[in-house]
C-alpha cells in the first residue's frame, strides 16, 4: 500500500504527540509528500496567516515510494506557508531522514502551535516525545546532530534541524538533515525556528511493509534502475560531474546570471565549474572533489563531497572546516559565485559550508549578497553600513558576509531579510532578482525564455524545481526546444509543472526525470499502492496539486500581478551571447499560459477547471 | 581561419595533451563545417551530444552543413544535466 497510513500530530503549544490515521481519501487524490501534505496544510490553516505565527503549521512528509527500493526513494518534503514568500512552500530534501521517518512507521508529522521553550522531537518507532532543547539552542546543525546522536548513544538516529539562521528568523533559513542535505527554499527553517522546534530526531527499525504487490514492485523498481543506469545523463554524467557540469553550458549559452543579473555571462565560469572541481590544486596537488555521494536508495549519486584548500584565507586558521564535506552543487556555486562575480572556488566552498552548518539557503543568501553588492556599487549602501568592502567579485566580502548573516551580526541581519525586503528598504525594490520574494536560481530567463514563465508562475516563488524547462530548452530532454523563442513555452511549462508535482509527491528525486518519464514511475506506484494509478490519474494528480497550491496563494492575497519578473529581465536586453539584445517575453507567454491552464485572464482557475480536477 | 574548440566533461580527455581550461585554438580551413572541425578529435558519436556554435545549439542533422567562420567558438558536451 506504499503508505504507513499513520500521521503524527505534534502540538507544540500543548506539548503533545498524537497519532492519527492518514486520510486515505486524500491520499487517493494527492498521492503523498508534496501533494498530500499540501492538502492537509490548505485544509488546516488560514491562508492569510502570518508564516511566523503559531497559527501556521509545518508538515514533514514522505511519499509512498519513500523508504522503498525505488531508486532515489529517500525524499521527504517540508510543507508550510513560507516565511520568505508568504506563499505555499514545499521544500524537498534527500539524504536519509525521510526514509527513517517511514521506517519508524509514519507518513508525515504535522507540527502546530509554538512551544514555550526550545524543544526537539524524538521519535523511536511508535514512541514520540518532545524533549528539552535548551542545550541545543544556539548550536549549529552539525553540532545539533552530533549532540543528539551522542546523548541517545545511537549513531543511526537521523536528524533534521535548524541552525542559528532558523533560530534568528533569517527569512531564507533552511532545515538541514544528514549534515549537508537540506529542505532549502522559501524560509521553512525560519518557520521551524518560530515554533521553538530545534530538531527532529528519528530512529526507525520497522522497514517498509505493505507494498501491495511486492514481486511486481521489485520488477518495476529494477526496470526503473536499469533505465537510470543505461542513460548517459543519470548513469554517467551526473555521478561523475554532478549538477555543476552545467556551469560552462549555461555560460556558453549566455544564460548565466552574473553580478545580480547585470550580465548573462561570467568570465570566470570555468574556474567554478565541475571541470575545475576535478583539477589538481597547485597548493596541495589534490582536486577539490573527493568523491560523489548518494542519498538513500539512489542509483544516480550526483552529490559532491569536497575538501577545501587548507591554505585558503577563509579557513587557514579554522581547521574545523578542513574535512571533506558536502558541495559544491551547481545552484550554490552559481549563487555564491557568478551572482556576485566571485570566481574563487575555495571561497564558494567555504560559504557553502557555512550555509550547511548554520542552515541557510545558499541560493537566496548568495543572490541577496549580489543585490547588496549592486546597492554598494551604486553608492546606495556604504562600506560603513555594510561593514566590508562589498564590491562585486570580492571573495573576502562573500566570506565575511556569510559569517555575519549566519551569526546575525551587523549588516548580516539585513541580508537575512532576503533581497526583496533589503532592496525595498533602501528604495530600490527593482534590484531584487526575485519572484514572490524568492530569489532566482541559476538560469537567466533572457537566454532561456521558458524559465521566465516558469519562475513567474511558480507557486513557491522563483524556482527551477517547479518546472525545469531547462531540460528541454538546453539539454534536449525529452525533446529539444529553442531557448530563445516564446512559442510553445506555455504548454511546455505546464507539462513540466504538472509532472514535477507527481515526482515530488511520490517520494522520489526529480533528477530521475532526466531519464524517466511518468511512464517509468507509474508501474512502480501501481505496484506499491492500492487503487488505480494509471497515467491518466497521475496526470490529473499533478494538475490538481498545482491548482490547489494556486488556490491557496490566491486566498493568501497573491494575484496575477505577482506572477511577474523584475523589470531588468523585461526591459534590459542581454548584453552578450546568443540572447544578446533579447529580454524575456513573459508578457506574451503569460496570457497564453493562463488559457492553457484553464484560468481566467486574471490567473484564477475557472470553475470548470476546478470541477474537472475535483477541487 | 582560427576557431576555438571547447570540449567539456568527459570529452575533455579528447583534447590535445597540455590543453588548459577545456579548450584549444586550432587552424581550420575557411568555412569548414562543424563535423569537419570536430573530426580530428575522434569524439565518440554517442558522446557528441550538445554542440554549440557561439552558444547556439546545432542539431545533429545540421552539423555537416553548418560552416564556421574565423573567430567562432565550437563547444561540445556529452549528455549531461543538472539542476
């Protein structure tokens, strides 16, 4: 049956942990993880709630394939109203924590209220209790995980926690599990911090039982793994080079946002690329990359484990950072690097380490630094205000600012607001490269037109993981489309958005979609879960999830005017590369997209659309 | 004419020894086609996946007929993805 059929409801105000049955009627309509947890959220909270108030809820959720033998079946999501965006948030993480939740017998954990004092949730199979976290408050994510494992004398406990960023309500704080995997975006860590919830520690020994048709599931899972292994991207490219292999591609195409999107090509892209991670350093003769790594059940293993140069200025007096650790991935390398004009690979790894250690989203952090550097360049912010010489390209400034933000010191407090609030505060809101308050990831939509529409309409603010048309527009997956035109992009964006909802809700990694289509996922779900999981049904589930999230955002006060891009991307043409002279054609694509979606010209789902989807 | 050939990811192994930064500048016949310029590198056809001339994708069927000009950059990747 895929699901454990069991939810843990934790009332932090009352200090209670109560099991309840999973709503199977909802599971039948929303599958699991992102879809199902979002259904719970929208049914239980006022859409206009302050994200940091006790009335907001936060749900950690697995999917029916989480913890199973399906490749990449280790994912879990954190669903809440986002602190950064004031929109529905769903942040997805790998590692081992999600599978452990499933092994303990739970499908999801719903957190409500606010604890009067710092606590952590300890779950050991059926046993669940809130424990005092006074000794953990103020500790980093890394220290928290180590301390919890030591105090329980169990190194196999899986921990998901916030660091100082979440405690201090940095609006792009994330939740870190297994040291360097994170539910990264939209400020879910700030919500967790607002609830005085420091960590969730889980030990599960039950395994996953109740797969509906185990022989069929094993055959389907194995067939899926063969597809991944035989595919050149998932079988060879991602394991060897990781996501960062995109750095040179996107730069060559003129779609690498540089210096807060002033430019679309970065002259030092090669120095922060996957290829550079493999090169031997002159200082110690070793490459930056130590090995690749896999999350639970993953047969792709795109993760990067790297070792920083011990002689680099950022760590030469800090041996605690000399060990091998997570990073760099493409998004982090871009946001900490090209977005600020910084081409120092070691500095990027240092900033990335601090983001993991203290629980910050490196995309939003890096992009916010880029905005601050532009404000500094324009003379709107002074060196005295920032506390450092924050010129574009300064690795020293990047390293100082990450420390200040993580620790909530000086100007770091202002960076912790995110770029939208920072730029508005200093009278230049248009310089925030964001949608719905969330900063862009690593693709400039002047060079990849479909991504402009994907960003503008993403239900969780600017994001590449809600509709990754880069796959088609750049990489030719599943078919190659022209990145410089807008024709056909509304249909493409909708197709990617709906399919992504199914991958996310199944409990598997979206990177499988470089080799798999829904037709590869469908037999795995059909064998694991009771009921009908036909292609038609899965397509309907994806579209239903998207429209449900949209309805929540509209009720929260967002509207079509929030489906927009910063003026820079619509009025300042790309200066170089194939897109030279182009702006993003959002205004042409958006009305067509609304039509394709079955929405009114104001971006509201038509009655007939809602009825068709059972909403 | 001079053109710059960039070979990335696993294709970097097909660059002449000592090449730096995944690229090499070569002398090519005037108006040589993409396929012609790439032939001496002996790239496995299956790995010659993403081919860009000055950042613009050249589909497989057009590579024999797409001619380069002096100063062009030809960049090639095997099948890759990221996110």
